[in-house]
C-alpha cells in the first residue's frame, strides 16, 4: 500500500499519477454513507464517483493538452501542481483563474475542488500567520511553510473544514448551550492539542489526503479555545466523515444517460472531531483570538475568487444548453428567447469580468508578497453569482419548455417497441434527430433534478452566504471619494480633486 508519512517527512517528491492518488485513499479513513460504514471509498458504488472526479486533476497533469496549464516548473521544487503555485502578481492570478475555469469545463461544468480550496487556505494561512508572528512573536508562519512544503512535494489532495455546525446562530461560541457546537481545544500538552467539535458541508473530505481546519468567524477573548487552525490527515483517529446522500450518483446508476452524476460529482460531509489529537507541528493557531477574524476573512478572499472562476465555467454549460435547445426547438432568435439566452450570457460574462478585474486590481501583501485578488471586485462577483443563479436557471427552463421535466429516458430509444414513436414525435427542427434533442433535455433535467438541490443551495451559500459578502463589501468599501463627490455636488465642498481610485 502506498502511504505517505503524516509527520511532514517528505515521501514522493513530484507529481502523483491518478493511480498513486487513488491508492493513497485506502488508508482506513472513517466514512459513513446512509448509516453504513464505508470500507473502501475507492470501490464504493456511490462515493467512488467523487473520487473519480478528483482523479481528473491527477490525470490532466500528465495530459500533453493540459500539462502546461496544470504543471508549474518551480525554481525550488521542480514540477509541481499549478494549484500550489503562490501567486505573486496579477498575471499569476490570471493563470489561476484560467486553471480553475478550464478544469471546471473539463469536469462538464462541475468544479474540481481538491487542490483549489486547500491552496486558497494555505495562502490565507501564510498571510495571517506572518502578521501574527510579527505582532505576537509566535512562529506559526514557519510551520505553515513546512506544511506547504510537505503538501507540494507529495502532491497531496486537500479539503478545508471552516464552517462549524454553529448551533444557535445568534450566540457566540462560548455562549452555546453545548460548548462543542464550535470546534475547540479541550486539552493541550507538550506534544500537541486535542480538539472536539464538528464542521459541516466539508467538500471532498472523503477524497482528500489532508483536511485543513480554519476558524469560521471572528472570536472574542472568551472564545479563545475556539480560535483554532490546524491540518490533519483524513485517516486521523477520531475523525468521522458522515456523507450527505448523493442523489445525483444514485440516479445516474439507475439511468446511464445521466453522465454528470457518474463522472463529475463532489461530496460534502459532516466532519466530526471526536477528541482528535493534533501534533504541534500541524497547529497554526491555538488561542490567538484576535487573529481568528482576519484568518476567517482572508481565506474567503482567495476562495471567492476561486468561486467566480469556476462559476463562470459552470455558466458556459448553461449557455450551451439554452442555445442548443433554442436551435433544436426552432425558436432561436425569437425575441424573448434571445433575451433568455442573453441573461445567461450576461451572468457568465459578468463573472468572467469580475474574475479578470480582481486579478488586474489585486493587492500585494506587504509581509509575504502574495498577490491577493481585489476584495471588493471578488465579493461583487461572488454576490452576483449568489443572487442570480436561480434566476439564470429560470431563463434556461423558459427556453427549453416542459420536456426539461417530462422527456422520456434515453433508454427508451433502445426499446424496439417504442423507439419508433420517440424518433417520430420528439423531433424538433429539421436536421436534428429526436435522440440528439432529448440528450440535451436529459442533461438539463439532470442539472435541475438530481443536481438541483445541490446547485441551488451551493450557488447561494457555498464560499459564504449572501450576507457574508454584503457584510464584507459594506465594511471594506472605501467611501472617501464618494463622500467627497457628494459634498462637492451639494456645495458643501468647493473643490474636487482626482479620486485616484479607479
Ligand atoms: C455545497 C456546499 C459546499 C460547501 N463547502 C464547504 C467547504 O468545503 N468547507 C467549508 O468550511 N464550508 C463549506 N460550505 C459552507 C458554506 O460556506 C456555508 O454554507 C455558508 O457559510 C453558510 O453557512 P451555513 O450553511 O451554516 O448557514 P447559516 O450560517 O445558518 O446561514 C443561514 C442564514 O442565516 C443567516 N445568519 C447566520 N448567522 C447569522 C447571524 N449571526 N446574524 C444574522 N444572520 C445570520 C445567514 O446570513 C443566512 O442568511 C459549503 C456549503 C455548501 C452549500
């Protein structure tokens, strides 16, 4: 069995093949699906689909058509995954946008998170621990960099558990009826810490080698034991990964014409830490409560940039479905159909524009020299995606018509008794077979039915809820030049100078 040392010793040095990645998941990790313990994730009838999707990133780094994008030749490490390249300027961020966008397109419009979210977290950790060390005299940055070295050299797959279960949302961690409703330190000794609690919605923890844990919110001094960041291997004793039901895969197993459900899915878990031991070398914050807030918001800047990048690619799929159905149904160019399709184009192009603009207007962190995507533009893009996804789907459904829900299965085309009726009655515009037309309806049905709940909820909440972006925008926006303009226009100020804030 191919394993890697969890004590941050280096094992592989170099890019892993899909087979090496797959083998690394057979490590005794504790996963539950629909109440049953999963003995081997890589062969599980349902969950293995999420692993297969993650494997694509390992496959593509050896594919001549994708290698240039997925592999970075680092002067220090040699060939590494481009996801782990630390961005130093707007051009590096643009490469990252392209990487996330193109790998999502390769995944039929499904984001592939397994290296993106972990690198977002590592960049956030580098920036915040450097500042923390400077102000508090701690030495966390060095630990983060040692851990980063371990991840890069072993080409590991990562999940990030930030969102706590949170109990009563109106209460702070220390005020909850049960102290474990936010993940906390229950014991500290010379070897490390013991943590208890649960995180929720952890994407692809089941398919990750390592799980990085971050605080979900700002903390007060009374929440000190909750100001916590660390990383552990996915097979750590006491870590329990309780999977959500994967409707998209279960449906696709029944109906092979649902391709996405078999090939391109991600999984979320309730991630329970039942008195889990974390050695000090893997602890990046333990009680430094004034820095929980900065870490809780620095990781999401990178992660929301990732969000607008993958959501732009997801929107490509919706444009394609809407335009093909408009053509197949013979309504292409009808005025309201045009407006429907243009609504989806608008959504995609606004996401693409905010992604590119947030690279162009990035800021360089003074201490680490890491390029941070523009916080305002990133959050505007993210908010736009949160608020408009369901509306965009409404426009695609308007173009499609009722067959988006009621079309027969593609399997019916294989039946000698009924295929003739389908071929005769389900045609649209001349030149397109009924089967071709129904294949696109079938895809739309998969997106809005077996993936429907996930996409609807994810597009509103994943990478932070609507309110999280509203708060960030309201707080971070620099109002000086706006107020100055209002004062000038009202006559309260006599002169206006160039704002220099474009
Ligand atoms: C598909 C998916 C994948 C995800 N992947 C990950 C992941 O990989 N890692 C991870 O850490 N997280 C992940 N998340 C979590 C995501 O970031 C959260 O869903 C999001 O932050 C909202 O948190 P919540 O789900 O607990 O909802 P809540 O916080 O309960 O929000 C529900 C509503 O209550 C409001 N609310 C909550 N608290 C307050 C308050 N104190 N005052 C006023 N209003 C409040 C919110 O604004 C929102 O409107 C994922 C989520 C989804 C849906």
